[in-house]
C-alpha cells in the first residue's frame, strides 16, 4: 500500500513535468518554420527589392504548416512596396496547450518575440 502511495505521488509530479518538456520540444518546429520563412523572405527581397506577404506560390513558395504540423505561418508586411515583415508561427494541433509561450514571432530585423503566453520571449527562444 505504501508503495502504491509513493508511486502515485511520483506520477503526480512526473507527468506535468513530462508534458511541459514535450511542449517545449515542439517549439523547435515553430522556430524552424520561422527561420525557413525568414530565409525565403531574404531571397525574395534580393530578387524583387521588396518582401512578400504571400506564403505559398508566388511568394515564399513554402507550406503554411510547419513540418511537424504544430504551427501555422502567417506574414504581416508594411510599406509599399513592403519593406518590413513580421512572421508569426501560430500554435496548431496539440501545441495549442502551450500557454507559457503562445505564438512565436520573428521580424525582418531578427527580433524574436511571442504573443499570448505568460513567459517573456527570451525564455521561449
């Protein structure tokens, strides 16, 4: 009986820690999506002297969904022609449980951020 109680206490501590580590590991999927999109934006700018707000064909030519499917990419541009951008990796699927970091962002200046989370960006990147 004592062993069962000890096991229950350990499980109550270990499961939330495990869940947090899984969520944290999945953030790498969002980081990879943002870095790939930023690289494509720079390539697009080299050819067109402007950034693009289009993810698919005629723009970055990549899928809006991350490789593992935990994030979805959106682009916000400013200027005419666009001279700045902010990329946002929005949580999808089971990653919506990431309330600590929320959605990840990356700007044309390389500024890393997040929105909708309780932690500062420096802890999410």
